């Protein structure tokens, strides 16, 4: 599985969530899963890669 940390940038004081998906999961599906976890519409979400 692939795990990634997600944060609500609109309120950085909120705790982050770690999501895990099978490696074969398409990125849009993983993105939709993150939206569901935060209970926000997927259209309101943005992907900001963090390197390092």
C-alpha cells in the first residue's frame, strides 16, 4: 500500500490524516477518498506536493 499525509490547509490547526491505498489505486480515486475523509467536496480539494 501507499500512504500519504493529508492536511486541511484552510485550518492547519486541525490534525492531519494518514490515508493508505493499494498501490494499484488510480490517483483520482485516492483523491476522492481524501475528500470523503475530510467531508468536503472533491472540487474544493487541491493537491500540493511536498518534497523532502
